[in-house]
C-alpha cells in the first residue's frame, strides 16, 4: 500500500481523535511518527508512551532539525483543518513543497485496501461505529477500526486486524466536516442523522444535505446503504437502501422497549432474523436507535442473532459519551461530548429519564463561535432542560471571535432561573457551593480538563456521606 511507503509521518494536530488514530496506525507499522499539538492532553500523553514524539510549541527550527535526517520524498505531513492557516510549521511545509495531505485523504487511502464500513451523521456516528466494531470483533471477523472516540471495551480509538487478509474490513467514522467523508467509497454506508451542523463550511442545510447525498451515492453497487427514516425523508435518496428507525414501520426497528435495572431492554425487528431480548447499558432512546443501525450492518455480514445479542450486552460504551465517572446512591457524575442542541437534548433527556427525582446540574462549554451563533435558540432550549446550568465561555477551536457572539448572549436567551456564567478556572470552587445530585459535563472543547478535578471532588463527597 503506497501510503505506507514514507519513512516519517508528521502530524499537525496529532492530539485530535481522528489524527491520533492515524498516528497509532503508522506507529504500529514501524514508521517514525512525530506530532505537534497546541496543548498536552491525556491522549497525547498516551501517544508519547507508545513511542510517538510530540511537541507543543509552533517551532520551525525544531521541525527543520527533524527533517535534516530525511529526504523530502520520504516525509508525509498530515494536518487537520483545525490547524490555523497562519501556523508557522504549516506555512514552512507549504513554502517548501513537502508532501502535505489532510487527515481525510490519508484515511481514504488506507481504506482502499479493505472492505469499508463507514458510519456518517451529525450525531450518533461515534457510538454506532464503536458498536459495529465490537459486534464484528465479537463475531471473530477480521477488521480494523478508526473510531471517533475511545472505546471503553478496548481502551483505544484504533483497532487492528490482519492486513494480509483480502477479506478484511475497516470500520470508520465518516466525518462530514470539510466534506471529509467524500474521500470514502464504502461497501456499507450508514447515515444516522443529517441535522444542520458545520454551517461555517456548508453555508446552509441544503448544501450540507447535498454532500450527504453524494456520500450515499459513493456506496459500492454490490454493497449496502443503511439510513435512518428521518434521513431518508430529508435526503430523498433514490438508490436502494435499508431503512431503520426507533419504533416505526421500517425494515429495522425496535419494540417492547422498557428500562430494567437501569438498562434498556427491547426486541429488534429485522427482515433477516429478529433479535429478541436485547439489553444495552447505554442510556437514552437515541442509543437504542444507534444499536438498531449497528444490527442492520452486522446482519448484512451474516452475523447471527445470538452473537449480536451477546455483543450488545457486553458493550461498555465510548469515553465521553454518557460516560459515568461517579455513580453512587447519593451522587452521580456523567461526562458527555454533546456539542450540538440535538445531542444536548438527547443526553440531558436520558439523564432526566434515569434520575427523574434528582436535581441535574449541567456544566456546558459551547464549541465554536459560528455554531453558537447558528444554533443559539436551540442551545438555549436544550440547556433549559437542566435544573441548573453552569455555562462556560465559548471554546474557539479554529475560529476567531465573532462580534456579539458570546456565552452571555446564550445565557440571556435561556429561560431558566438557575443559570450561571462561570469561568472555567472557577468551576471547582463554584461546585463546592452546590449540593450536587447529578452533575453533567457537556461539550467538545477543553472541558475535558475539568473531568478529573470534578470526579475527585464528588468522590470525596461520596466518601464523606458514608
């Protein structure tokens, strides 16, 4: 495979979840891997422990010293669109005509040698991708997987298989940002949702839908296209497809849904083989729906119902997707990556369903000025579902500020009486003043740096209450 012909792989933005999986992939094959990232994180520390060299300052002199040992033809630079266009190392690479490719292109090249299962969607894709991977691994199917989160079963975002096997599969999260998923030509494509997002890239919902329709059309003719009913309504796809839904009259659906001992239990209807008495530990009806999509994928590969059932029961979830950090009779702490109004609604509603008699305190960090502007009313409505909302300042990521768009604006739109604008560095002290029952951290920025301090605080309270 030509993508493995380079000697040095240099990642600009190596700490991103998609970039880190690629870095691990090349490191596994014995390649020299270097990376830059803006800040140190638990993930970058793990990469370093695996033998990947990472630095955290934009340092062209350091880059030059690394490149002295290589011919330019032996080096591949891989970057994420989150890297600013003014980044000095990026500018140096561009000015000196090194081989430079986006993460999406590299992933597309890797997938060319495998039968690809690609899961796309505004939300639901990470969990669905990880469930599909777990079912395939449980069934003994040879597969690689590039996940958009850290699997709790495997403690990684990269799973490896046997590349020499001509029947090997690769499961990938198909990212719609910057139209990245259009580098993929899957054997099986799944679309979980097409709610508007990334309008800084697409401009409007219809343009975004056009890209999803194109992604769907790139499914191989002998393969399978699997879409949720609402997606089918929005995109009006003409190609042959399988339709799933939570509990509608579609080819794949669920019935007899009930909560037993904190788990969703249900049956999955299927044109191939119904799967009865399913139990999954993930909260929320949206995760029931994600599991239905995963079952539809598994059955196209011939996986039997008893194997699917066992895999769903043993699935432990994805880090930062309704991730229990503290779970006691007195205090519960849940961390979730939700950063879109629909995701917030799903996550908060799941918590309210599981803990109807407890006060739910949410700490939310908005992600991107443009997303906050585009969905301000939706964010306010979602956050009003909380009993208490602690709002942090907007995490800018790749963006510059937009006049008039800030967390105070969002706070003003909320109807809740229990809402607070708190600086990130003051959150722990603020929580010390609250009698917390159920706490949720919500967001996709650097709010994850608060997880361990909050967990420590709440665990100490649990001990004091014993």
